[in-house]
């Protein structure tokens, strides 16, 4: 894990707002000491969840999206560190691994223009470099018997998450994607719009369910392709559940779970599904935050849920730079997932 910037206990202390009479996640989450081997530590520690950040937006840029997804990890970890450690959810269940070192790649992408074919090819190549590192880190977390919680970056990182989990489990895995878009576009060079299609074509993704596609933002070619793959790729639409109301949200969640639960699966969350969240493809129409939280709790509760990835959020695009609402939202989603995996009914 040469390209990993480890999070330290000092880093945690700096971002934790200590207050008398309270205990915050930042006081209880575990970091890996510099002198200890990461893999050995993960195999032997009692914590189940490993928090890992990907501070890049190269895949988004390569897909003609707005940059800014590189800022989600920094915002999220600050919010997570200040969640209350209590009987409902405990910070001591988490190892904060750190973030992928993408400084070189982020420097190389500066000044590249998506509209220039040669520049776009350079972006694709940088995404492939990141793919290799993400899949390596995720595979090692999974091999250690832990559950990755992956924050930040574009949805290009779904590929590395799926490949890494498949390598860690020794078999192809399933995925469910809460997203306004399919991210199942053609194999035209790696970017944030084809992470799942590359994972599918290369045999790492077995079954794929897309939850909440938007009619207006799914091309005819993608819909035609999905129709030919209905044994292994299914979807529903936001429009059918919330506009036409011909389908029920809870019923659709159960239908999707029945489709993917027979194997290990990853939970992929694109924040562009939620209205008014600063992200690469911000929307005015979408599911509520409460519905997203219910979704994560529902799918996180099954024993085959193997990781969660929360991506595309871009706090740097928020007009109110001091609000950190994206990070706070991610904090809610992370604790919902942890509670789903561990909680006994105590409320």
C-alpha cells in the first residue's frame, strides 16, 4: 500500500472538537501506528470497519463532469470525527486507514481539456492508474476480513471497489447502485460513467442493480443494452416510484435485495441522487435524504453486504464553504451503514 497516506492519531486529534462531558468518534476511532504493518494490524484488530478516502475527481473530469469530488474525504472525516460516541453507534468500531495519495495524478490532470482527444486519453490513463491502487487497497482490506467504507472520488472508483472485493473474496461479486445514472456506458476509456460496465466485462461484477435511474438522463443506447442483459443487470427508475408512482420504494428495495443477496455485494451511493447536494451532476429532483438513509440501512443489514462507497459529493462547490453539509450527510450515511451491520434493537 505504497500510495496510501496513513491517518494518524495526531490527525484525528486536530479535527476532533473536544468537549467536557462528551465523547466523540475522533477520540475512539483507531489509527494504525507508523511502525506497524498495515495488513498484520488489520488481520489482528477487533474493529470491523475500515475507513478509506479517495480524494480525486479525475474520473469525473474525464466524463465531462464538474470537478470537486476530491474535497469530499476531507469534509467527511472532519464530520465523522465529531459524531457522538454512544450506545447507538461507537467510534471504536472503526479503523481510519487514511487516503489514497493521488497528488501526482491530480497535478497531471490540471490544464487538460476534455474536448481535446489527446487530453481525454491522458485522463483515461490516469483513471486506470487510480483503479489499480484502489483495487489493491480494497482487496487487502477484504482479505483481512474487514468491511471497507470508501469515501470520495468519482463513480469511476466503483470499478476498483468491485474488483478489489472480488479479489478479496476470491469470486465475482454483485453490486447495487443508488444513482440517477447507470454508469454502465460503453468501454471508451475509463471515466466515472463506465466503472460498472468495465467491472462487468472483466468478470468482477456478476449481478448489478441500478436503483432510481432518471428517465431524462439515461440514453437509448444504455437502455437497449440493459434490456439485453436482464438476467444479470436490472434497474428501476426514480420516475416510476416518485412521479408516476406505479412502483413502491419499499417493495422495490426488497425486489433489488432478492436479486443481489445470493452473493457478496457492494453498496454504491452517488450523491447526485439527492436534490441540491453539491456534486459533479447536481440535481433539483431526486430521492430524499431520509429515503437514502433507509436504503443504506436496508441493504447494509444483510450479511452479504461487503462494502459501501459514497461518492461524487463535492463540498468545494458549496456556496456556503463553512457549512460542511456534504461531510455531515456522509457522516449520517456512514453511521447508518455501521448500525445496520452491527445494531441490536436498543432504541
